[in-house]
C-alpha cells in the first residue's frame, strides 16, 4: 500500500551529478539528477550556500523520482485495478536522524 522514495541530505550521488565530471558507469544513474538540476537551475542558483543548494537538489530529486515511480506501468496498473497505493517522498537527514516528508505523495494517476 505504501511505496517510499527516500533520499538523504548530503548525497554523494547528487554531489557527483553536479560536479561537471564524468564518473563512468554511474553516469547513467546520475543523468536524471542532472536533468532535475537543469530544470530547476534558477531556483538552485539562487541558493548561495553550497550545502543548502545540494540539500535542495536532494529534495527536488526525490520529488522527481516520486513522479517517475507513479508513472510506471506497475503502479498505474495497480491504480487502474482500484488498489489503494500511495507513493511517498521523504528525505533523511544524516545530521539529526530525522525523516522529512516532502508532501509530494501520489495516490492516483495525474495528468
């Protein structure tokens, strides 16, 4: 009934996606983060603190992943069958051990 997409602040993958370098095989997995960073460049560029900028990109990446999971055939088929299913987006803080709900859940198909 519950699918959780969970990222974490200070994510090394997010940092790697923003350093303008090639990383080999993992570049395939980093590209969606790069796409998210490009889509939100104006917002991210306005964040002066580098740590806060990476943390915001972590949040934006989770939000984008929730959308992608909600568009998968498995989830769409479950909703079409009337199953009660919600995809949630959370981000974990390594500093304080708290989970933060990004309030981007999906519980039905959206256009």
